[in-house]
């Protein structure tokens, strides 16, 4: 019987994604491929199939029609669906109507389409003087039948977004929320002249619209406004609150957490708990924040987290959607690169691409960058890292090395747990988009045990830049510059001296226990350097290098670093160990990726550690 290999092994040999290999098997492009259960097996001697997809240049020659602009930062559904390239997510409406929970909470990482989807729901359900059905007649929901069309334009809607409520004090935060309510109240100006509303209700309306309400009065605003809309239209309204937890995160960071939690608890209790003036409610956020009793005793709340299957395909892009988008913009041959950089998320059982990064990738002329990293604050992660012990730090560095591990995940993790239980870092990283759940198993407590990994290359770079940069507090800027100069000039004596100083002055003895620490230490150090993409534990040549610095500008050198570590080494043995590391770079041809990319000058470093001693060999 012929030797067979797995999809993963084939993907590594051919330097394409596992998803692409599986697609080739499914489409009959790989002779002799067999499916056993859920796995494809491929003859070991099979050559990589020729790429028959349309190439960029050929596409542009035959397709000359102007392209729709990319919806970068567009969260208005009417605008996005009519004037930009829009990926149809309207079947989310059908799924909701079929289930019709009273209140639905969607938790997803930032920039995964939450606001756009909430505006889609608002546009579909909301009564309007304009015929808003025109924005759905060419969408999938309209083909589902009259049952679903009957919901279009049937309800009044209260729509609030807290995504920009990021202030240093509770007083400023309250003023901002009060202003958001005032603007939304004025949007329903028909209530002021309504003969269905009594004078007391109209006075309440005027105070809300003028922004002249107290904290107690604003806490009942959802209940008051929904009651008025119910009376006026004789149909209870829909309430949508987008990014509800932004003020809560800000409150935790700026020390007014208890005040914002108390206010939100009262606000949501009036608006969503036993509110007879509510048809349906929707909320979005990054965290569930349920354990603070913000949603206490809300038996009508349906929660959809990153681990749940319902609605899993509606936030972010699926593989088919990205393939179609790549074809449209004449970049079908870039699909594998898009997968390596921006695929890898798993919501429920659905593989998802980061939508923000994919859109920016096409906008950036298909030049990959870590676009997602600059879209928000990660101060919470920095605070968790400040509390992390050696085991947590070693686990995080192992992720950058391409490893996985199984850990407890609580999708209801809350901010105060950070200091009391630093191991919540994994739950935070998963729900905020920095980890992927490869395998999920319910635990005895009702939460989950998950095998986790990094989703893709973009997040690996983010780890280097944001998570491992906790070393920035240990490394003076002048030292970082000296290290950069030594690395880019091939000065091994100077590099050795700088690393030796850092190990001696900045690192406690227990940190030097394992090789993972040294790998993380060097990755963090390299992350502080400019002018290069830092990658770790990736295939090149005949093996996997430890660390590579690929220049972002032509003319700069590329860097390869191989690490070795042993305890209690003599100076002579340590020197030989560094030379062994350097020889491995040459023997395994780790420079292949850099030379293929056109990098002409490549510095190779073999770095050996023993305790706080270091030796550097350069070639």
C-alpha cells in the first residue's frame, strides 16, 4: 500500500494552507486522495497541483468595469450595501426571526462587523418614512418569502452605540451617555406631538431630548422611551445597544468601575428585564460581563459567544466570501497569502477571516500588514501580563513557537478577575481575538476546556509587538537602539555584551529556568526593533527557524537567529553551542524564505544561553 500523508503534511510541503489542500482534494484535483472519516489522506509522492485559478494580471485585462470601493470603516448599512462592496449577511435576520429570543447578546472581538450588523437589523425592522425595503430586495433575506418580509419596517427602534464612550472619569462618561440618549430621543420627535402620550410622558421626553436628566432619571430612560413608542405605534419597539461594554472596560481602567456597573445594571434592568414595552432586544460587546449581575435574573437573554454555533458565520468573513472577494478585485492568486495572515479564527464550528484586515489588505494593494493591531487599546492585556507568573509567560511564548495547549475558558470572564486570578488571561485572549479555540469541550462547571493556538501570522506579529513587549519596561530605549545597531551591522561582540547586560541586570534567576524564556526574551527584544517583520518558528528551507527578521524596505539586511540553551555550561561549551546553532541555520537552509523574497544581505546568528551567560556566533 502506498504511503499516505495528512493534509497538514501536504500543506507544509507545498507551502500552501491546509484549507487550500482540502479544497483541492474535494474538487478532485489530487489524484489518489482518499477521505477517511473527516480526514483526507494524500499519496506521499504527489506533486503540488498547478494553480489553475485566475491570475491578477489576466483578470484585469478581461475585466475593465470599475470596481466598487472597499467599505473601510463604513458601519452604515444603507451606505455599505448600496455604494460599497458588501458581503451579504442578511440571513442573520432569518435566523433571528426563526428563533425570536426576547433579548440577544452577541460577543465578538473588535472590528468584526458588530456595528454594521446592528445597523442592518435596525434598517430592516424599523418603521421609516422612506421605503427601506430597497436595501434588501436584492439580498438573500428577501428571497426567503413573505413570512420574513412582513417583519420589514414593522417596529420603532431605539438604537444606541457606546463604542466611543471612552473617558477618564465617571462624570464625563455619564455626560456622554446622556448626550447619546438625547440624540436618540430627538430622532423620535413624533412622540412630542403624539395624542397617545400623556403630558407627563412628554415632559420626560423633553428632559431626555434636552439632556437635562439626573443619573437616576437616565437609568430609567430605556423603559420610559420604549413605553412612549409602544403607546404611539401600538407595537412595542426594538432596543439595540451596540458595544455596551466599552464604558465598563473604561471604568475598570480609570477606577470608576463600580459606578458604571451600578448604572448599567439599572439601565438594562428597566430596558430588558420584564419590560412589557419591548418586542425584541439586541446587544453587542466584546465580553459577556454577566457575573456582575448587569443582566441579573434576565431569563430572556440569549448569549452568543465566540464558542457558540448560532450566528457563527455572520461576524467576520467566511472562506467562500473571501474567495469571491479576491476574484472580484483581481487577486485570486493571493488567497493563500490571505489565509496565512488573516484566516484562522473559529466562531463555533465556522472558520472565520478577520474582516477589517481582509478589507485593508485589498485596499493596500495586497501588501500584508498587521492592520488589526492599530484598531484599539490593549491595556487590559498589558495589565494581565503585569500579573502573569512564569508559567503563564512560558505558555504565551510557546504559542509564538507554534505550540498549542489546553486551558479552562470562561466566556463570562470579568475585569476584576484580572488581579485576583491572572490565569484568566487565556479567556480574555480568546474572546478578544488573540487566541483560536482548536477544540472545545464542556467542563464540569458549565464553562469550557479549550485547546488554543494563535489564529494566524497577523496575530503572531501582534504578540511580538504587544504581548511580548512587556520587556519594554526592562529595556532602556538606548539599549534597544544599541541592540538594533549590533544586529543590523553583524557586530556579534557588541550584541553579546548588550544581551549579557540585560540578562544580568533585568532578569531574575528563576526566569532562566527554561528555553521558552530565552525564546520569548529574544522575540520581545526583536519586537522593539524597527524596520522588519519579526516571525518565529516558521518553515523555511529544510526546517523551522527560531526567529527571522524580514526587512520592510529594500536594501536592509535580513536576520536569522537560532537559539540553544543548556544549564551549567562552561564558557567553552557555550561557545560551541552557539556555533552549533549557527551551523544549523546553514545546514537547514533557513535563509530560503528571505532569498526568495529578494533579500540580498542576510546576517545569521547562533545564540546560546546558560543561566545568565550568553554566547553569540555570527555568519
